[in-house]
């Protein structure tokens, strides 16, 4: 996958592109930061933005900045 940020070599980008929406996810680690989430929403392959549900809000992360995903 390539995106507007360049790179696009992160295997999490490919994984998320094939992941079903509403898949349970507990945490996303991006650029070394832990982000608490509840589920995967979707990914925009053109921009490289991945969307996760965080209860009352949606968290947006560049897929190429994801270091790890903690599955629920």
C-alpha cells in the first residue's frame, strides 16, 4: 500500500486493509504511544488513515505509524 505520507511498508497497513470492520481491538501502539480503543472501524487506503472506535469517539492513526496492535 502506498499513501500520502510516503513509505507504506508497514505490514499493519496490509493487515488492516483485510480486517473486518468492528473487529475487537484493545490497544493500538503508534510511534511508541499507547492508544486505548475498542474496535477497528476501517482504513482509507488512499490516505493511509486507520480509524478505531474508542467508545464515544473515533481515533484516527496513520497506519504506517502503528508499532503494535493488542487484540482483545
